[in-house]
C-alpha cells in the first residue's frame, strides 16, 4: 500500500446491502461471494466535484465518507514493493503532513497540560497511598537490595498481591522514584507528584493512540477521538490518579490499535506490540479477564461470520423475476451463522456466569470453605509451575521442527493447506490467522512471557512463586470479591454517573452506535460491541466504582468521533470554499458528483443538487453547533473535577471517598513540631492507630520513630509519645482517655458524595422476600435528582426540579443532597509539647 491511508474508491452496493472490494475494483457484483463489511458512502456529492483517479496517490481521509478495507490488496503490496520512490517521505514534510502533525501534536499537548498541571496538589487517596508506599518498598528492597529479596522470603520485600492489583504499577512508580532521585527531585524523588507521573504519562499517551486508527475512522475522526479523550472529565481525572485503571485503559487501547494495524499491514512488530500490551494489561489489573470476555467473544463472532461467507444462499446476479422481499434475504449464510453463534454464546455465558456466582458464594460462605478453596488454588499453582518446563520444551520442539523445515526449504510463501481455502478479501481475520508467519507469533509469545515473569516475580526475586500467583491468584481474588461487591452500588450506577459528566460523549456516542450499525465495517462493529459489552459486563460485576467508568468512556469517545466526523468534515470543506482556498491543501478532497448505488434507492437521491447541498450543510452546521453546546458543560465538569474540587468529594460524584486537604494540615503541624524539637530530622515519636494506617503510612515514611498500631505496637512507650494520629471507632474513647494530658482537634480524613440515589429499603412481599442484603439505602435515583436525600412525604419525580438541580450542579457545584458525609480523624499533641512549641493541634 502506497500510503498509510487507503485510496478513495467508488462504492457499489451489493443487493444484500454489503460492499465488497471486488465491487469497488470491478464496478460490478462478484459472482461468487460478498464481503461482510459495508463502506460508508459520501453523504452529499457536490455539483462541482469530480471522480478522482483511483490509481493516484490520494489520502482516503480527504473524503467525507470512505471505504474501510480490512487489509491492503495484493496489487497495493506489489506496487509498494515495485515503486519505493512513490512512498511518502517524512522530511522535508509536505504542507499536508505539517498541518496533520500540528493538529495531532497540538491535541496531545493539550492532553499533557491537562494531566500534568498541578499534578501533586491533591492529597493521596487511600488507594494511592497503598500504591505509593509499596512502590517505595519495591525500590528500596527489591531493587536496591535485590540479593536479599531473591535469597530469602523477606516480609519487607514487595510481593504480588491482588488486593492491590497487578505488579506493573508498582514497578513503574518505583522506576519513576529512582529516576526522580537521580534528577534531584524534592523529597528524594518521592512525593505526591512523582507518584502520579506514570499515570499522567500513560494517560497523555493514550490521547494520541487514535492517530494510528485514521485509516479505520478517517483522519478527522481520529483527531476528534484524540480531542474527546484529551478533554473527557473522567479520562483527565483518572489520568491524574495513581490507580491501575488508567494504565489498563492505555494498554487495552494499545492492544486494539496494534491488532488493527497488524490485520491491515501484517508486520510482525504490530503483533509483538499487541501481545506486550495485553500482557501489561494483565499485569496491571485482574479486570483484564473482562476484556478477554468481550474481545474474545467478538473474535469468535468474526470467525463464524467469515466461515459463513463461503456458503452461498442465493445468486446475487439474478435480478429478473425476483420478488421484492428477496432483496432483504442475505446472499450468504454468514448472518445466520452469527445469530446461531450468539444464541449459543448467550446460553453458555448464562450457565458460565451462574456457575461463577455459585462458586463465589461457596468460597466466601464460611472459613472452612475458604480454607478448602485456598488449598485447591495452592495445588493449582504448584501443578502449573511444574508443568511450565514441559510446555517450554514442547515449544522448543515445535520451533526446532519449523527451523529445520525452513532450512530445508519446505516452508514456502505460497498459500497451502487451510490458507488455500481462505479468501483474503472476504475472510481477512481467518486469512490473518492461517497465514501468520511462525516468527510473528513465536516472538510475541516469548517476549510476552518474559515480561510476565519479570513483573510477577518482581525482578526475579520471587521465583517460582510469582508465576503461579500471576496465573491463578488474581482470578481467585476476583471470584472472592464478587460477593463483597465493594461500594455496594446499584445496577444503574454508571447510567447515572457518566451522563452527569460526559455530555458530548454520551449524546454523540449513542449517535455513533447508530451510524456504525447503519454503515458497518468490522472495526465499527467492534467499537459498538466493545462499548456495549463493557457497559453490560461492568454493570453486571459486583464491584462498581467511579474509576471503572473510563473503560466505558474510552470506546464511547471513539464512537462519538465517528458520529461527529461527517458533519465536521462538511463544515470544514464549506468554510474553505467560502474563503477561496483549495479543497486539496489540507487533505480534504472534494466530494464526488456520481451518486452511489445506495443513494439511487433513496428518495433523497432525486433531490436536485442545489437543494440537497443546503440541506446537508444545514444538518452539518446544526450538528457542530450541538456538539459545541454539549462541549461547554463537559469542559466545565472537567475543570471543576480536576482543578477545583479535586479533593472535595461531597461536590463530585466522580470522586470516591477522597482524602481531604486536612491531611496536609496535620502533617504540616507535625513537621513544625519536629523542626522545633529535633531540628527537622524526622525523629519526633508518632503514634498511629490502626484505622489511620492509610494514607498516613506513606505520609510518615520519612519519620524514624513511628509506632504503628498504636498503642499495642509500642506498649512500653505509648504513654510518652508526644503526637498521636487517631481515627475511626477508637477516636471517641481516646479523646476521653487523654482529655487531661493531650490537646485534641478533629479533622476530616475523607469525605464522600451523598448516596441518596441508592435504592430505598426493600419492602418484603409474598412474591419478593427481600433476600439480597442492602448495604446502603437511599430514596432512589428519581427522587434524589428531584429533592436530594430528604424528599417530602409521598413525593414523586419532578422533571423540572431534576433539571434545575442538574443545572445548578453543573454551573455552581451545588450538591444534590447532604455534604456532611465524612470519615474523621484526630490529632493529639501532649500538653507540655504544645506549651513548649506553641503549636496546637
């Protein structure tokens, strides 16, 4: 293929509504088969446009609509080999390349600024403090004292624990710590900024990934996707948050991009990159199992479809004597095969997830069952580790055979065996699988397995235990957590949360779903399946948290870009025409005047061009205006969430029990005491009760005289400790106990958003006995939107009040319900120390 994008082609729709590459090239309908992907026809040909030369070097993205070709044709490959001089050079850049670079790098720079600006201002969330602390342990012990951790099972060394999710984030944060130390960053390279640098970096890189999809969703569509990901409130906030979800989101989208590029380009580097990205996603979070379910089921559907494409049901060339309804009957068995596949898949999924639920209930029912499950998983891990060397030897034998055959010349580039039965144009996925060179999958497997071992063994300090843990422990922990259902959120949680923040994404994401179904290609259908599959599976999963929204937001933004692309492209074209500039200068070609076959069947096709052009322009302008109007509250939500109320959970539903800035106030007082009493050497004794361990374990990391689990952790010196940090149930009793010897002040450790949207208490009836436990209750979503958490008696949903409350929250951040939800902490300073230093708690 001579260009990264495809050449524009004229579409000719087959009788069953599908467009094949053969139709495009030959101008007619093939005798044997049709493909399973449809191209998107030009929405509005202009009266002055002309048909481009299909042999010329033209950028597909210059067309308002274009055809997606799943893989390059053989002629494209041959032309590319025979005419290397025809390839586009990158230096000096053409005007088109320069503007493209400015556009994409500009939006990536915007994403970088939004993610790095004031990155360390927010106090560490409870989860962030865990990740920051154990990353510090990994750096000091597993890296700086590697031999000790490798030779002994020291408890001070970091080990993979699914409670804190995968090992990748600990390695990458520790790496940032070390680099920051070498660069002389404040606090020896360990602070609230360096903790989040890795998250902000990958969150920024994620913004640029749609660039590599521009021959699937068009150049303008790719830019729109980059922009929407750059300004999305949830994507920005959780790119500034040291949790594993933004890492997983980046690796998931990188996997999608790399596989899409491999199917099209067949370059081994893309397959290797996709394998590494998937491995890193797995090493980041156990939710990758859900990604496997969504992506794997779609791959199965593609394979089934392509198998059905070869089974012809009727002759598409016979037009005379056919009844009207015959045109709606598929020409191949592909749709029927796919329907059967999903019917079987639905039954299997229901049974499978039902068994998973039963297993999860059994494991967590009592301690005896948990002990049985623990022993079973331990045996699984031991057997797996014992089996791995044999699998390695088997792989070595396979590779040896392949090498011998290659040396003897028995491996050729000719299509043989199954490959001879696969048609490249209509079965691109099957063709990719059966024609994949063994070197591609071999290096992908080996490199992925190496990365897996490095991360789960924690730099080879936990061999072989880390391997067994990496394969089984995460799945086991995930099963256990399904009954815990952290957060206790209702099934409609995401349907309430996402629309409150992502206005432009929600509206045009749904439009994008429709457009992708009306104008389907494999990739468009994948995006729809990915989005709907994630919404379904994360709604089904027991744990529902706000940071999981980004796994639904990401494909939604790609769909929104696809929805906006035609209107934006039309407006750009008209603006350029109005100012007298050539429509070819920035890669936007004029539209074709020849109506497409699909348009000939539409009444719109018979509207004169002078009438149709204003209609199309008016619709495009209205779409762009609507998008701009929706962009305003989206940007407002992003700004308020990430830069104003970033530590103010009562005013932001996207924030979950966030640590308040009171933590900084307390630590400043302790630092002032240490400076006056010990010259700032971090030697002041501190008592830390168990309930306050996180996030304070990280905040007191530099203090050498900390009594954890106070007072039981230091019974001999507990009475003389000058500073005590308390929280939770112990605080009232300690306040009474130390009332005469210590001064005390109460602070908010964490605050939370009002949860009045929770379902109301269940009322048992003969048909509904209310067997499911309700951890939290409220007034329900509709009354909560209308009246907050305290509606009047017999109140009903009030649309006007709900709209007014949402409006006030958008622009004034006026909470829907109570803002008093908090988890408190307290600071004790001994009376004599307070008098001596003049510092009060």
